[in-house]
């Protein structure tokens, strides 16, 4: 299956480990992720722009790129998969606005008069987790060569995968999609109260103390519930929960560090992929001591 | 009509003029009596000195062009932008390296890019400006260098950008970094420079310098021409 | 433009048809180059340099008697635009170690090397008539020569240069230029210039007119612009001081006869400023905008030969100004771009010059003077040119051959500038040929220097197109780009060295009064003033009604 893949800025830079592990694990499942030749930033940050036409130019332009891939027969459908939860949320919401608001649709086309094609509105935006759910957890389980036996994994959703209603990939109050993945990979689910609570998001830029407070709550609840590590689907969450632990330690000296990895990295590990597919070198704190101690890594 | 050439009406900085319809904006302005001090450079589409903004009567769209390359149209309203106010960040090319965050570190305003594509629309060189700004934003210096190569630094993109980015300044950094560190120098050039310094060609050339004209001419006319290898 | 739509007027269709019909058999066809006698004959009969009534003898100064085009003599036999008595030399606006006049390839290189040689950046001043980098250097398209390929050598390069220059070049200048060549390319790469490379990382090299090896390094067809961009960036990064829209109009000397700076004219404010400098580098470029023999030119707006007259009034030696280079392939259609450069690299990559019958009539890579003469002969001697709607004549340059020989996409990649330029005017050079005719291109002669870029006047250095003697009576493609950086660097180094030890005396403009006396003595009566700074292109009506009230 060939599906259009929208990376987003961070996946090419600070979250390259997310992309590498995702593409490798997708291949194991028979999915070829096809990146468009041209794409631009999804526009997440521009949600702060009041002018609500400008806000949509960036995402809609990326959806046009997906349509171009289909026109060129480089992918099998007009679906696009993203890895970053913020990109997912932004692209999907823009797509919805475009299809529901005829006036905005017209304005967007007027401003983008130099694009080669008009957007038809027919692209379906999916998060990778949805694609996995669609393929079926059985199929995912079949690809597992080294089940994550005994590994206690806390699923962290954050905000943008689940909200608002109509955009979220699962029930915001009681999601199960990441739990299903964990079970398919052979790991043990550790449910905890803060799995859908905010990590602090962009406040990390100028209010890192507040972010440290929020993230500390998430991590502490997961630890108290017995988790060995957390998994996440968003580079910003990964940053606030992972590397930010240095700041958290400053504010909460008795805090013990706990690894945070992308769900795709555990997929790559469970699928038995080598050759850098797990890409743990970039993660802070380093998850390899824990995984080695559990016999899941050499 | 003048000398069998049709005339058109244009406005330059608000003043109305009748000019022959086959002149470029630059020559039309001179025809109307303007002497360029700023706003004219190579006159051949190579230097970006004549960056011009204009609208055509009946259209709200603001267009950009090089005055030396664009032929006048009936109803053009023209203004020149001979200078773009923009600070160019200074750096030491020996010390900077191409890394994922290099571009954003030097030009943080790159992250304000809305992907609105106004810069691309303004560019008289058909460069995909937004694409190279986006490439710079995500640290793809190779892509930014290649896409921006034909840039004349005319400034039209910067003048129009709503996020107040100066794309061409960032592009210059990307290209130099790509050429110096990613593409890298050619070995045979370095080797030959060293050989020259070591004096390997001194004797051969001195011999030619001391030759009389006749033998030199003979040598020249019978020299081996090998331009296919 | 639809596939069968032509960018040319209907009456040219028949000739274009012949071009298309003969194309298949012309691919890669060779044409015998001319022998020495044929070359001499064609130059004598058709090269503009040989039209003796377009030249006259210079009547003033120590190069009196030299033959030069009327347009050049006109600016030399002219009054200064300033009068010494009206200039207050006591108020110095810029007091520096090294003054560089002109910010093209030579000026920018000189500035960087002066700083590398130990001069503080704020003690270097570049003055530039237009903007930093506005110069002919920027417009060079095809390439820069340097003998760094394994099957080439500076010795072979030397022979090409001296032969191409008709043996009139100064040997020591050629020696220095060909030997410094590889080092210049190395220096460019260290600064981050983006040269075209082969897959294996080696330089992509092309031949040129009169070169016996592939020696032309290029940056697509934006070679000059790419190098200039990088040098400009470097100058700004190093915070070397420069001031734009400021022309130098006369040198200042001191009571010891040294050049001690220049009188500057602010082009925005119409006032003058005084720059005092321990060493001055003249890098003012060419003279295309003098429109010699009414030719259109490839040169940029400010190329009015200012350096020639400034240097001459100060007592510098000039040489070879009787020799002017006409680039064989300037655009001849459409009218809006007549005279613009169409790089020699087009021919290096396979384009052929054709007459109205679609016939190849000359070896495409003769030296420029011979090639230009051949085109002129074809149009005016044999009457086999194509006439444009405004009465100009030209020949076809069959550019579609380039993609045929080198693969589809070659033109788009390697001639992006040309392709874009012509597309804007409705011609797709991948499908249709260009129409070309020789255009005024390069000042072969100029101020005389030695290998340290010293002129015969202490304190005055020169580099770049303003210099004469390097290329003899005919310059090869890609050697001007080379000489800019070779001599620009040398001038910077030499000027810096001098600035560290020299003392300046009392400033004076007496040499201007002396020159006035010379003009009187020779009985030269004229209203002309020079340097002219900018060409005059305003409409007749405006000029006839000029009033200067403010």
C-alpha cells in the first residue's frame, strides 16, 4: 500500500528518530510512505494568527500536494498520514473548515490563484495510529518478532490527538487506541489518570517552569502507576516530557527520571528491526539501559 | 501614435505619461524624461537594481517585475523600489557550520513564515521562494541553496512578505554553507594550486615568455587542441 | 506559446524553416577553423577596430599620438567636471589607508585581501558609483578560466592567452594571471562560491573561443553574479566600510606627486566629499556605455570609462585603447534586449551561428575578434543576414542543438538566465534559435600596471577591466573574470603593504590645472567635460527643455 506521508518540520530535524522508526516499521507492515516533493510547514503556529484565511493557506497547500501525488499515480489514494499530532490536528481541522465553509473556500482559492490546481477538498487526513487501527491489531501482532514482554508502558495521548470532537482519533474521555497498540506489541498497559492531560505545549518557550509543573504531573502519575516508560505521538510532548526532565529535576529534586519514547520506536524494537530504525540515540533520558536490562535490547 | 509606433498611457509615481508600447518600463521612464541614478544597474536582468511594483488599471493585484525586462502595458501604475531596508546578519563563514538549526539561529524570523506564497508571486525570477524559506526553516540547507540559486537580491519578496522575512539574506547564507561545507572543494583544484606554488610551471612559462614572436606564433598555431576530454 | 507558434515575426518564417530543415545534418558538424592569414584578412576587412575613420589620434598628454576610438578621445580631450579652486581640500570626509574605487570583482577582492593583509576594516573604504557589486563582473555568464584540470596546465593556458591576444600582451602579466588561476578558484571555494561540478566532485569545465583545453569553470550561466554575491556577502560580513551612489571624479595628489585619494561626488545629494588615502586602487571597469561606433553594449549602466580619464589626468600610462572587444553574440532581437550578452558558452555547448539559409558559416569557437568579424561579414559583406523590424541585421544562433547534443533539460539547467530572459519576451530558445549580432563588450586596453598592480604613479594601483596589457588586443572568454580576482587580490595586498609605511604630504589638485594648461597648449577647444558618470538616455523633449533650478 502506497500512502502519502506528510512529515512536518520537526520530523526532519529534532524528531528525526520519530520519522526513521515510523517509516521502517510501516515497511514491515507493507506500507510505503510517500513524501511529496514539495511541502511546507503545516501552519500549527499560525493558529495564533487572527486572520482566518492566512491560517489555512499552509495546510490546504499541503493537501493540494497530496492530490498532486495521486494525480501522478505515486500513491494509491487521496489519504495522507502524519506522525506529529499537531500536524495531524492542524491539517484535519483546516480540511474540515475548507469543506464546511464555502466562503472561506472561495477566499482561500482567491489568495492561492497561482497554484496549478484548485483543492477539491477530497483528501482524508489520518494519523498513523488510525492507519494501524485500520490495518488491524492482528496484523500488527503478526509483524512482532520480539514481543515487549514485561515492559510496563504508559500510553500518553496529550491534547491534540483526541480533541476537538470530530477531529480526535478516539474518544477523548476514554481512549484505547494506544493501549491496543501496546497489547499488540506484547507490552503491558499501565493506565494512569494524566494520560490525556496537557504537557504544557508551547509555553515551553517562555514559561518553562509552568511546563515543568504540568509535565511533572504526567510523569509522576505514570511512575506511581508502575510504568517503566511512557510512549507519545507528538514531538512537542516528547520534548516537554523527555529533555525537559532536566528542568523538572531542578524544581522537584526527588524526581526520578523515566524514559519517554515515540510509539513508532517501540514498534521498530518489537518488529526486530536493526540498522538504526529504533533511533534511541536521540532520546533523553536514554531508554537503552532500561531496555537492555529487560532483555529487550542487546 | 508616434513614428508609427502605438502609444500607451502609464503612470510613474503618480504622474501620467504617454510612451511607445514596445519599450521596457526602464526605457519608458527614460523616454518620459527620468534619469536613473538609483534603479538602474546592469539593464539586462542580472542585478536586481530595478525592482519595480505595479498595478494595471482595473486589477487590484500588485505585481513585481524588473523594469529592464518588463514591457509597458496600457494603464500601468508604476513605483520603483530601489532599496530594501533590511539588516544583513554578519557571520564568519569559517566558523558557521550547516546544522539543522543554523538557518533559524541566524534568521529567527524564518519561523514566522505563513506559507502564504506571496514572496513566490512577487519574484521576477520565477524562484520558488516560499519553498526555499520552508527548506531553510527545517534545516534543509541543500534544498534552500539549490532552489534559491537564481536570486538577484532585488528585494521584491522581502518588501511584500507579511511576516517581514528577508528571504534572500537567508538564501545567501544557505548557498555559501552548501558550497563550502556540503558540496565541498574540488581536489584537483587544490592539488594544482599547490603544484603552482611549488614552482612546477615556472620553467615552462619562462621559456614561452622569452621566445621571439615568430617561433611563439608557430607554436601557438600548431598547438594541440583537445577540448573533448 | 503553443508548439507551432514562433516568437519571431512572420516574415522570418522562411529562414527559420531552413534552420529546422538543416538541423539534423548539422548536429556535431565541424567547420574548419581559419588559418593565420584568413584571420588577419577578416579582421582587417570587417572588425570595427580597423575602421580608421572611427578613430583619431590623441593630441594631449604623454600618450599623445595613440590611436583611440572617437568616443574615448572625446572623454580624454575634455575638461574636468570640477575646478581645483572650487574644492576645499581641508575638510577630509574619509581618512583611510586604502581607498578602492569600484566594487566589482576586482574592487571587492582587493578589499578582502587588504583586510587579510592587516588593514583594519574601517580603514578600508570602497566607493561605488551605483550599488555595491553593480559592475560588469556581475553580468558575466559563461565562466572563468583556470588551468586546474589534469590534462591542462598554466603553461598551455599561457600560450592560449598570448596567441589570442596577438602577442601584444605583457608577458609578465599573463604569467601571473595563469599561475594564480588555480589559487583563485581555490579561494572562491573556500569562500563558498557554488561552482558546477561533475558527479565525482570535480569541476565541470567547458571550452571557449581560442582555448585549447576545457578550462571554463561556471556557476550555471550566472557565473559572475554568483561570485560577486559571495564576495559582497564577505565584504559586508567583515564590516569593511563602503559607500554607494558615490562616484570618484578626480584623484587627489600630494606635493610629492603621489596619489593621495580622490574627490567624490554624492549621486544622491549632488555634493562633493574628500577621501584621503595612503593607497588608492582604481577598479572602475569598462566603457561600454560610451557606445563606441554606436554599438549597443553588454555593459552595465555606469560603465562610462571614468577610470581612463581620472588616471590620465593624474599622469598614468595608458595602452591598447585602440583595441575594443565586440562580443560576437549580443542579442539582436527582440528590440527590447538588443545588445545584451548571449554567453559564448552557448557555442561551447553546441549552438551554431547560421546565416539566412540555415548554413553554418564559421567555426563556432574562433577567438572573439575573429568570430565577431565573421558575423559582420556574413551580414554586411555577403548580405546573408536576417534583418529585424527596426533594420538591424543579425544571424541565427541555433540553440536547440544544445539540448539535442547534451540531452533534454540542458538549457533549462545550464542556461537558466538566458532561457528566462528570452521566455519573458516570447521566445523559447529550446525550440527556436536566437538572433544575434556583435555587441560592444570589453575594454581590451586601459591603464598600464606591473605584476603588483602598480601604475607609474606612486600610490595608484589598478585592477580589473580598467587595466590594459593583460589580454593584448583580444581577450579570451573567461579571462576577464580571472584577471579581476588575480589582480584584485594583488592590488589589495600591494596597497595594504604600502599603506603601512607611507606618509602623505600636502593635498593638492594642481594636476587638474596642469591638464587644463595642456589642453590649451594643444589648442583643444571644447565644451566637453569628463568623466561623464552616466550615459544620457532621456527623451529628446526633456533634454531640450532642461532647467536646473534647485
